[in-house]
C-alpha cells in the first residue's frame, strides 16, 4: 500500500506542493518516496527511505514546472530501493506513473513487453504501466487514449496517476484503491487521501471504481472507462488543517490519544438524546435488520468488533466476530437477513474489503463502520456508519479504537430490542471520564519502571478480554517488545509458564462480577513473582493485591473497559518513548493495509 498525489495549477514549483502532500500521506507507507514534475522533459527524483530523504535530494529552489505526481511507498513487489521507488517511466522517459495497489497480471504483461524490446529498471509491478502507455502511443493514440488503453490491460487493484513531459495535465484512474480529487483556487489535486492537500482545499470529489480523471489548471473532467463524462458531486470535508499537524505533541500518537474526548463527543453528536439516552443514527434510518450479525475486521478494529459482538449478545442479538482474513462466506452461513458489519478505520483494508465483497455476493446486508468518508467500504456496503474520529495519522490506532467502541455501543442499542438505556446514557459522560484518565494517569512512571521487562502480559475477562489483546497489540507494534493479551482465565492453561519476575502483568480489574475472578488470576501470577499492575475502577479493593494501580473512573461494566484501554495506550506510548522508537511509524507497518 502506498500514497499517491498529483497536482496541476498555476504554482510554478509543483515539487513543493508534492513534497508537502507526500508528508501528509506518509502514514500509508514510508520505505521510499519519489516525484516527477513535467517540464520540457520529465524531472524524476526518487529515494529509498522517508519523504525527508527525497526532500534532501530535490534542489532547494524546487523543480520548474506546474504539473507533477508523487508517491510514498510500502513495498509489495521488490525491496525498498531507489530503483523500485515510484514514479516509473517508459523507455523514452516521456511518461511517469505512480500507483497504489497490486497489478496481478504484471508478470505476463512484463513478458509481453520485454519480448517487444522494452527495458525494465525495477522489480515493481507498476513499471508495466508506463511501458504499456508507450506502446499505445506508438499506434497513434492520444495521451489520454494511451493512458486509458494501458489501464484496460490491468488486472488487480489500483489508483494510478500519470504525467507526460511538456504537459500541464495529470491523468488518473481508480479500481479498488482510494482516489480523491481536490478543487483548489490555484489548481487541482488528486491523492489517495485528503490530508495530502487539505492545506490547500477542502472541496473534494471521490472517484468511483472504474472512473478516470483528467486534471489541468483549468479544471477537472471525470469519465467512465469508455470515456463518457460522468457527473460528480463536490463535497466539503470537515477536517481542519490543524487536525493534520502535531499541535505541539512530540508524536501524532500522543496527540491522538489526547484527542479521544473530542473524538468520542463527535461520534455521539446528534445521535444520543440528552434527556433519555435514546440513540438515533440518521445514516442507518433505512437499515432493517432482524437477523444475526457477523463482524469482520483486522487488528485493532477486530478487537473493537469483538467488543461490539459481546454487547449484542448480551442484548439478545446473535452476533459473531471474524478476523476478516479468515472469513469465508462460503462456509459461514449467511442469509438474506444476515447483517455483515465491516469495522475498518481506513475503509480500505484489503482483508476486510474481501470479506465484505464476499458477503455482498451472498445477499447479506452489509454495513461499513468506518472513519473514512468516501472509502471503498462506504461505497461498496449497503449502509455506512461513520465513527467521526477525525484524521488518524499515527500508524498505531488509538482514538479510532475508542470511537469504534462507542459507535458499536450505539449500533448495538439500535439493533437490540432488549438493550437497557443506562449504558447508552452513560456514553455521554465518557468524554469527561477519558479526560480525567488523561489528566491524572501515572502510566508514564509505570512505563519507566518496566521499560526493561522481557515481556508484557495483559489479562482481562468479558468486555476486558478484547481490551487486553488490544493493550498487547499496541505494546508490540510501537515498542517491538514481546507482549501478549489473554482472557484472564486462559492464563493458567499454558501462558503461565512464561510468567516470571521480568514479565509485568497488566490486569484489567473492572466490572463487578468478573473483577473478583480476575483477582484470582492476579494471585496466580504473583505467586510466580510477576509484578502486577491493575487497571481498575475500585483501587481501594484491589490495591492490596497488586504492585501498582492505574485508576479509571467507573462507567459500568460495559464502558469502563474503554477507559482502561486509554491507560494501556499511555503505558505503551511511554515505554516506546523511553526506548526511542519511531512511534508514529513503526518498522514494517503501514497505516492502511491494502494487500491481502
Ligand atoms: C494497529 C492497527 C491495525 C489496524 C488494522 C485494520 O494499531 O492500526 O491493526 O487496526 O490494520 O485497519 P483498518 O481499521 O483501517 O481496517
């Protein structure tokens, strides 16, 4: 998965705009970056490493040209090298191409092109595209026709942008990878995501699968695959450019952890009535579901989905949760009445999209629960509910997890006839309670105490079990240290063998009935000399059993785990900070995983 950007306008130095845009897209991949600006000839710069390496390579005065494309890469075909960085060009260097996605038939196209004397410089699947364009041009096709002809030869998923030498036009196409156009006062943009150009414009057009776009300083034209002009709707995105900056925090992750009260408020706004806690989700007015619910999701979103499924089951709705990569609609009974919910921050995760597409084919009703307006999940599902967390730049998901949990609590109350109002009413006080955790947390000093641990274990029961797994995932991805999360009762069935005085155990001790049983598990690990940190809403009862307490306010058994998770996010952040890890961009990971 990668990020692409294109710009054409009246600004002479397109390279400055492209570099700024690439910084806003780095969360999508950061193992190499490149750009190309159209002048009399094509100027192409690309470097292994982060956008800063590319920035250093581009001359200080910028590149003299008003149209160009850029790319930040997360490798799939070929290792991260200068050669494999995009853009890629044809043999005559008259067209440069950037691409996000996977070309599945690249080998057969490469064989065909090599047989007709095309020379390849990289190991990427993308490089077939400029050579296909070159071929089409030699048959007398116009540049636009050649671009369209090349795209028609591709199997797979793609968002592609191309720029030709001595031209002010950028061409683009989309199939199963995101692409959004931006309409500015001084030019037009295209990108994988809005943060790439939010500094310049908030007016956007989301392309649909199978659509092509042509942008130049005078305007933009969107067409279908046959070239017929398509009417498009211009939307205004509500993101503040400030949202995309760090606002004084050292890392986006810390900023986003601190944005959780606001994110939750936004998620609740105009959905929960002040008086009685009734939930109305306008987007779901036409959702008519009385069958079982299946959740499909990956990673952090999967943990949120497990939480949602538990809530539904408690409220008498049959619900199951599947890892999207393991979901097989053919062997899982899906009927007309089944609702399949894809929980996905980005709305672009390939595994989740594959599962949702499979569900669509079975006739089930599909619902995207996502943070991303105009994402593939929104476009391809029958219904969509936005979690409204605002842009999340750090690779590690934090505020979107909290917003997903809150959105799922609201969704569960809408789908259930037996849901009792009090938990939903309590949602309204949750933002203030999260703020209390942020203001009073001693997570930093606990992180300092245990930064050298061999491993970290997280245990919890019931609604706390997915939160324990999420706590471990966060710790792993940003500290690179061994961490595991378990349902607390499972500890004694194997993992206990790993517990020692060098493996702190974080025990989620909230919720009336399950808390006592989790305390039983605490005594088991203490007997093996493990230091124990309790995350609890009843410190007076728990203090005597543990070494440290991370306190959270009481929000009832269903919502307190959301607060407990904030403490675990902070512990992971401060351990990673002490270890000097690149917190916002952990190695080997990317924000949006658009490959299976
Ligand atoms: C972890 C993390 C990932 C994502 C997963 C799914 O912090 O962010 O585990 O949760 O890749 O991504 P989305 O929610 O975009 O489908």
